[in-house]
C-alpha cells in the first residue's frame, strides 16, 4: 500500500540528494527499508520496487558487513521467483 502512494519517489529523492553523505548506519537503514518494501504477499509490483536497484547496486561493494547483509537481502527479494504453485 505504501508503494502505491509515492514512497518510492520519496526514497529515491532522499537517496539522490543525500546518499553520499549518509553514515554507514543510515546506508544500512535505507537498504533495510528497500529490501523490506520489496517483499511480502501479495508480492509488490516489480515495476515499482525495481526502482530501488540503483541503491542496491551502489551498495554491493561497500565494505561494511551490515550493509553487505542488507544489500544481499534486497537482492534476494528483488529477484525472488513470484510464481506460485
């Protein structure tokens, strides 16, 4: 529901304006937010949550174990198979 009311736009605006100045804890929190908004049932619309990919991509090589963990969780949720049997 949050995704359908402009949350992604606000998150991306914050990312583009301030991410380079974020502390490691703030980076980790942002990734945690992105990963958790990218999961659940019903599955979120991939066209919406895929917009988080630039944040995830920039964090892949960041040298902090918590950021790496949150990055991998985001990758997991963004690539999760959505087909239900």
